[in-house]
């Protein structure tokens, strides 16, 4: 770092010399002074000639006096005589500018670097090792990370590691402070707001009944209504305030996002069951529960209907001799951009062709990857020789262009042999 500053100072000195030295050396214009001196010398010579002519009898005294008066008049008119013989020499503006630039150039250079430069690069870059969840596991690594972020690191990953590590160490107040800084750097990341709400609650009485926590959870759900952490916290907060209907809604939405067999799914199902029992035990609770359950089922049906894709798949006559009646046919939808895993899959056989099909959210292979979660998809119809949805050489395929979920009446022709 010292070498860096020495090089910077040397470069600045060179720049200052290049700019200021020519200005410093520039002298003020002295043509007028030289002209005055020349005129004065001429008048002196003429005065000498008058005296010689008077002495030699070439001029009368009256003529001499008259000529001398004329010379004095010309002296006053042609030569600028100041009242102070030792007058101060005129200021050189070029030198003034040179001094100003010599002072301003280094100051502005440093200020510009501090604004747009990377000040972290001035410090030695230490390798900080963290696990997959962003937690560092040694005191030395934590101390290095703390020193790094105290220099106002602009890298959100540093603050993320620090917040995760503090959470793991149960230093919830420190974790909350780190998340507070992090959400200012990355304000539109729902997971950060959800984690912030969690550690803030732990640092303030281990309760979710806190106005700040409520705002953080609401922010996370505003950014992503399906964020698992925010849904879990929102459901737990509703249970704390005995709002069982909201708890049921949040946890059911959460369960819909989890993959079957997930280790957490049974925990939330247990919470959902408890909330349902508590709601049913309230006066009029059974009717509320039945209405809530029916409403959730209706919402799922509406969502499936709105995003469902319908159409017809047929096999090109030119390829009829390349397939057997029992060959597997997959009709699937996948995201036009993003994950290649199918969002909805229908399995049939060649003997079922031509086939009318419907693809909707109920056919998703993973709960978090559904048709309704994407704006643009592609429908693929494939005769699979291996019996698996993954395309392989020799499979027969047809596909649509990019479409939106909810498209109806598509026509897909299987007319291409996969290379």
C-alpha cells in the first residue's frame, strides 16, 4: 500500500510539473518598457545636439530655449513617467494560475479517487473461507472479515457472510446490524428481509410481535409472496397473536412450495394441523375452517385453469415407420429461459396419438417450478425410445415456439429425429 501511494505521489508531481512549469516560466510582456527606454534615449541625444549647436554658435539663446521646451513636451507625451521610480513590477497572472493548479490538481485527484475508486483495493486481500451457507468457522477468519467490512466494504457478499456467521454464533444483535447494512445495499432481495426479520426478533425478546419485524416480513412477502422463510415467520407470528386463519393460509402456501419428502414439510404440516384444531375450537371456527379450506381449493383450481395449456399432439406420417405403438410419448412444458426441468409433464404412448392434452400446475415435477411461475414457456412433444423425459439421440420430437401459460388450442406435430 505504501508503494502505491509513493507511485501516486510521483505521478501527481509529474502531472503538476507538466501543467504548471510552462506557466511559471512565462514572463509578462515587456515591449512597452523597451519602447519607453528607446524614446527616452532619442530625446537625450536631441538635447545633447541642442547644447552643442548653442555652444558652436549655430543657435541663438532664444532658439535653444524654444527647442529645449519642445523636447520636454515630447518627453511628457511619449514617455510614461510614474510618480514612484521604484514602482512594484506588474503581477504575472500565468504564475498565479500555475500556483493554483499545483495546489488544486492533487486535491481534486484524491477526492475523485475516493468517490469513484475502490478503496478496498488499497488493503491486502485476505482469503476468507466460508462454507456453502456463508458461515466462517474460525476466529481468525471472522476477525479478518470484521476488519474488512469496517473499511466500508462495498461487496454485499462480505456483509452476507458476516451476518450468517453472527447468526450461527447466536450474536443476534450483531447479525441484525449486519443485515441492516445489507438491505440498504441490496434492497430488493426478499430473503435478506426475511432473515433480517428473524434475527431482529431473536435480538428483541425472541418474539415476532414487533412492529419492525412485521414490516420486514411484509417487505419480504411483497417482493416474493412465495418466500419460504417469510411465509414461515408470518405463520408463526399469526399463531402468536392467535390469528389461526392467517397461520393456516401462510403455512399451506409454504407447504405447497416444498418438495415432497422435504425434512421440514412434516414440521409445517404439524403446525398447520394445530392451527386448524385451534381455529375449529373457537366459536364458529369450524365454519371458518371449512370456508378457508374450500377457498384454498378454489384458488388452486383457478390458478391451474388460468395457467393451463391445452392443445393437440400428432405424429408426422413420414415418421410413422420409426415408432412402435408402445413407445412412450411425453408432452411437457419447460421455461423458455431458465431451468430446463419440465414445469408440467404428461406421459402417454404412441398408440394414443393423435392426443388432446392439458398441462397445468398439478403436473409439476417440483412444487416451486410451476407453469404459473413463468411468463414464457415452450411445449415439447417427444417420442422417447428410452422411456425417460430427457432428450436422447434417436428420439422423435416436435415443439412450439415461445408461448405464455394459459395458451389454448396448440397444435404440436412430432416431425424431427433428434441427432
